[in-house]
């Protein structure tokens, strides 16, 4: 018979740097102001996703996967946890300058958690939007610690302008920050470990500065100068009603951009095999997905978890998806 796709509802985060676009443009309808992030496909306890409709309506995705381990893939015992986490991020203001540990460090110092390697796909960006990506030159812990104390850290960091459809791969250890005006889809390891180096001396709604984690951040940072990130060449593969391209492949995830443009009675067939799950994140457009006798309308911002060994899914509409495989 095959396993049916699950429409997900996210958990939101009201971090102080967030804006309104996820509610206004993606119709998340979450009572948060600001709404900085939505954790679209998540089994992390800090921000679970919930199933909408069907036999699992209202359950967390983690609960569903714990009861159905085959949904993750053949021979993969994850105890209800996915290896990846998928978010939308609306940066009205600059995010803190931060760094993430690798798996080995996080496992030892963060109670067995995963590290955090991630990928950013730029959904939209204002004219002057930038991001921080690594160091301008080779440095050292002593040099950066002194710069933090003097308030001159930004002089050591590379900043790059960004635009819609740009892609950035952020390995664990890379000092980075998303800048004001960026709307991002983020695919990452299933982790919530972030070490802040600098937060512009901002205060939260209670007048308190956010915690910094300078010692841990400097312990995991990569002190080599970072190469200028180059955008991959667009290599679209066309089929009837669909074009796709590989955006990113690493040991944690694969991400494809999939462009659907079907005629009136045309459909695109989509299906996972028994070895692994997939996630469909709609970043623009609308349409329907149909399987068996069921049809679900989808819109910009919707996220579907497609279990391993899925039913045959027929996609119809005009839409852009990120097709993610963990």
C-alpha cells in the first residue's frame, strides 16, 4: 500500500531579531510578535512539528515516528528522532554572531547532542542584506578573544551581500550570522546548540542582554580564513511538468530545488523508496498533492513529511519546492 505523506504544523520562535513575514506572507497564523523562526519539520524537543489531519492529527512528528520506525527508512533505528531539522527564518534585524560545534564536541560537552552543520537557501533579501561567513584572514583564539573584549570582532569577519536563490553551506566551526533583511530556509542537523560570540549589546523585552558563550565558541571555531562562497552552477534536469537541480549534498542531507509547472491534466509523480524519508517544503506557489483517493491543497510555506516507502504521490500546480532527503 505504501505510507502516506504527512502535512506538518510548526512550532514558532519569538526571538527579538524576528519580523512579521512568516505570518504575513506564509500565513503561519502563530500568535507571536515577532515571529523569528518556524521549525517546519522537527522532532527536536525544543520545537516539535505536529501532524495536521489524518489518523495522526495533533500528534508530534516524533510520536508518529516512534510508533512507526519504518517511516524513517529501512534499518534506521532513530527512536522517533530525525537526523535533520528544517526551518524558516525571518531576520528583520541582525542575528548574533555565532558558531556551532561539530558532533564530537557536542556529544562530549552538550549531553550527547549532535553538532550543527547547516545550509541556508535565501528565499528573499532586501537590497542591502548581508551575511557573515567566516574570517577575513587566519587568526587565533587569543586574537579573537581580544577583539571581543575591545568590541572590534566585526573587523575580522567576512561579510557578503546576498540575493534571492543564493545558497550557503555552513560547516560546524564556521563563524557566521544572518543579516537584517534576509528570509531564509535552513536545513541543518537535528540540534539546537548555538554559541554566541557577539550580540551587538542588545537587550530583550525584559531589558536583559542575551547570554554569550565565548569560551565554548572559541573552543570550536575554525581560525583559518574562509573562502568566498561561490554559488553552484544551475544544472536543471527537465521532465514532463517538472525541473530539478541538486543544491547541496553532504553526509547529513541532500537538498534539491524542484520547480513544478503542470498543465490542466498533467501531474508529476513523486515517491520515496524504502531506504529513506523525504521532506517537501513549498517555498512558493500552490497546487495539490493526491494519493489514493485523497487530495491535499498546498500553499507557500507548507511542509510535508514523506515517509520511506511512500505511496505514489501526484503533484499538480505551479510551485517551487525544496526536496530534502536525510
